[in-house]
C-alpha cells in the first residue's frame, strides 16, 4: 500500500490521502503486440516529452532519510514504495543528448536543481548521465538531498558492469532507484529472470536503494515475479490521458507495484486536438494555473509519480508556485479519465505496438 505525504496539498485539504492499491484483478491482454523479446531497436524514448513544459521534485523523503531546506526545495509529496523507501512524486528529466546538445542537457539539469527540483530521472539510453553528474557537482546540493533514478538499456556483459558504468558517468556512489528500461533487454523469459536477479544483487549491495522496471506489461512482470526474491518497487510507463493502459494499473495495485508516468504532457504537446482540450482549458482557468499543471496534477492526484521536462527556467518557477497550490477533485480526475479514453495516442514504441493497442 502506498502512502502519500500531505505536504504537497493545500492546507485546506487537511491530511494527504492514502492511496490503496487494492486487489484489482489481473487481466488477460490477448494478442496485438509484436514479439516482446528479441526486438532490440536502439531508438531512445527519453525520460519524458521533449517539450517546453516540465516538472521537478523534492521535499521530505520520510523515515528520517533526507532533509531539505524548505527555502530551496520544491514542495513535493512522497510515495512509500513496497520496500519501505519513499519516492518524490514529481521528477525532472533533463532530456536526451540525442535530442539536442549535451550542454543543453547540463544546463537544463543545473537549472532544475537550482530551482529546487531534486528528483532527477536519467537513463543510459538517453546519454544524459554524465551531464546530470556534472550538474549535481556544480549545484553544490548535498547528495543526501537528491533522489536519482537511472536505467539500464542493454547488457553487454553483466548488469553489474552496466550499473558500474552508470555510476561512473554520474560520479555517484549509489542511486536511489535503478530500473530495467524495457523488457526487450532480454531475448527470452529465463534471460529476463537472470537480468532481474542481477538487479536484485545490486540492491543487496546497497548501491541502488530501490529497484524496478520500465515499459513492462503484466506478461513481463509475471515472468519476473515467478523467480523474484525482491519485487519491483515501481514500473515507469508512458502514461497520460490518451494512454491509460487498459488494466495495467490494476495489475500494479494487485501486486503492490507503484506506477510512474513519463510523457504525461503528451496530450498538450503532441496529441492536439483532442477530447480533453476543453476540460483542461476550463480547469486551468478555474485554478489559475496552466493546462500543463492540470495534466500533471491529474497524474499525481491518482498516486502516480510524474516524470517530465522543461528547458524553461520560467516554467520551472511556475511549477514551483502552481502545483502545490491546488488539487483536483475526485470528480475532475474521473471526468478527465473518461474523456481521455475517447482517444488513443502513443508517443513511444510505435514500432512495437499496433496502432490500436491500448495496453
């Protein structure tokens, strides 16, 4: 069960809600996807949309683990994972070096940290670990105040070797969260189980506080769970109003696996026009915030970690002001969800999924 710290919510809402992961049924997803294994395309999906919007993170990490200056850190709720660690629910992805210049990634990361966004999400495949490491060192913010996520994309020899290389690029002794970036890292089920066992060993070493996966469907999670000694703490997926993933979130709740959403602003940045345009506009006017703020709160108010990006310092400061200032009602969250299901749009991995595949 996940518990959300109340500090992100306006004081008029009192204590923050507790998110119950329930016991939603695991579902059968049928066919409609190309072979999950052996497809090793090298395309980068990024850790969030390349857009002019963004998000960030930081705050109390709970359990006395980390303490941040309230004058610097963005007010951010935390979600307790199934291993007892807590993850800030708003994360900043500095972008891929393949989508721009390395200096732009460095500057984006440094600006985010200086504006109090302390949950930082990068990936081997995006080539941005070195730039984040440099930004961390230049920022002067103590490592203990940061929450760092990175991901493994390929395994040339061992997961440990890939992880060691990531730590070297980051210039860090440990990460807070280490993810298997996609199930196609393995060409067959027993290889996926072996890779997960190697990730478990990294957690046991203490160099990754929590471990999880990204872009996994229930069929892939089932494979891991058959032999896992440590359950994945989280599954980071493309998630937004136009890609709500059928019953995948029910599966997560049933197995006490948290959900993180990358590309949460896709309906605004890539998929217009659409059925949510009107309600996003009206709610932005109601709360005096931007439509991007509404899209992010729709994710966070469901107990889902939001990972997004921006190159605009003005936008970072706007997020810092706006996101803690309001909370969508349950009815508003449900209406957005209902309208979003009237359109299907997937921004990444379209070479793997069929056009109508909503998993």
